């Protein structure tokens, strides 16, 4: 079975807000990297979205929290370029 992947980088107002969003995907194949306070006053999370169908956009409720840093940002998923896999 083919897997489709996309990457997203997100900033939340708090860790609790991020964890609420992440909890909705418990048991999924998605990978969540909790980076903490990369940006002052924000809680940053990088996500490797994995699906058996092509992914066209961020999941519902995540796009408004997305950020698009220059380059790769402070975190990378091993062997994958954010610039190649971003939404």
C-alpha cells in the first residue's frame, strides 16, 4: 500500500492547546514532534502527516496554526526535507 506524506509546522498559544489538537489523532500513523517554545510565547509542533490517500491541505483546525519558516526550521524528520513535503 502506498503512503502519502506531508509536513506541517505549527504554533499554538499554549502546550495545552497543542495537546488538545494532537489528542484527536491518537492511534494514527502521524508523527508529532513537540518542540516547545521555539517562538517566544508559543508552543511549536512539527507534524509528519501520513495517509493512504493524497493529502491536499492541513487537517481541519490546523491550517490557522501553520507557519512556513525559511529553510527547514529548527527541526527535521530524519531524511525528509520540509521544503519538499510541506503543504
